[in-house]
């Protein structure tokens, strides 16, 4: 074989190899694109399934059973339709009523409530009325029974349902526990000062200090006036402040309390106080005529070393 033929043969072999390499590379590229397309389809399906799931959770498909009316002048003859109300919403409202407070006796209003929910079955004996206060919402059920919605989360949820905000421009000043070097003064119903008992706190230098009056609660409260039983005991750090200038404990605050009496067999131990929308804390009111001692314990989830115990008398 001469040199010319050898060169031609080498060129032909090189061309064949290039063609084979091109075919292999093309097949690999097509397979790669196909896999990517399948992968993208799966991702899109997963995204759509997730989105549909979220949408289904947000959509309330329960039956529309009532209508919400706004009463801008608090007059029953000036009711303005706001929106339809579903059975799921009614269930949520009824759940709030059970977890908040029923007011004893009839609660009379000079004017009609701020909002009304009336049911579509034209049964006038079943309705919800709502009157908005600065720290709670009164719910009048069937024009006869009144509940006080006071729990912070419930008030926020109910205001959202009513497309309403609080009627007062509340200004909050939250105290910084890390810069409060003695246990704060605690007031009951913004008027009666609770008596400080034992505590564990930090001073300005960061040193842990403890205190204990070493007296039993009855002796400790011997000369103290009892809180009048006309109102449920509300715990706060405000003293006769207006609702426009509120001092509040931080959200990390946890308040538990115990109630007992000397002359009757009555004891509630370590019940959690419920935080209200204005930063105060709602407690339980005994319904038996007597004089009670409340023991309040304050702790903080973000400052586990700090705690303080307070006492006050309450007379029903």
C-alpha cells in the first residue's frame, strides 16, 4: 500500500469516528433533555398539588347560613349588609364563647350593638350581636345571654371577621424585663396594688437577688383592702392609666395563679391567666360569696431565672 492510499484510509477512519461520536453525543443530549423535562413536570405537579392543598384549606365551602350587618349609628333600623357568614364561621364563634366568659345576669345596652349576625332561616330568636370595647368584645347571643370575648387571639380573630379594628388608638409601652432591676408593681383592676411576696430577680450588675417576706399570705394581707367583687380580677402593671397610654408586660410573660379561702372548702391551684389584647391578664372569678386570697406567680419564657409571687384579697 502506497503512502497516498494510507493517508486516504486514515482520513476515512477519522471521519467515521467523528460521525459515530456525534451520534452518541446527540443521543445522550436527547436523553438528558427528556429527563429534565420529566423532572420539571414532576416538580410542577408537586407545586400545583401543594398550592391546591393550601387553597383548599383557605376556602370555606361550608353552607352560608347567616348574614353580617353593620350598625353604624347603633340603630337596629339602620342595619347595613356586610357579607354572608358560613357555618364554619358560626362554629368558630361558638367555640370562642365556650372558651371565654359568660356574664352573669342580663346585660343591658342603651343602643343596639355595633354588629349583628342574623340567620337565614328568619328565626329572630337566634342571633349574635357584637359590641366592641377597648380591651374586649361583648357577644350578645339570642338577644338574652352575654359573653365577654377577652382572650387576645380570639379578639383579633373576631375583629378580622368583622372587618373592624379596635375603637381606640391604644398606645403600648412594653417594659424591658432585662432593664427592670426589681419585680414590677402589679395592680388588680388598675387600682389595687398586689403585695409582693418571694422573688428571684437580677439587679443592675446582673447579680441574682432573692427576697422573701417570710409571712403567710393571710398575715401579709391583714391590713390590705380586698378587691371589690363587682369585676373579674384583671392583672396589669397599670395604675389608673387611660386606655391610650398603656404599660404592658412583654409577650414572653406567663402568669399563673391559685385561689383559696379560709372559711369555705375552695381551692384552685395553678391556673393560667389569659392575656388580653391590651396586655392585661384575665383571671377567674369565684361564684360563691366569700373572701379569697389570690396567689400570682409571674415567670418569663425568655428569662427562665426570673420569677415573682404576689398576693391580693378578693371579696365576692
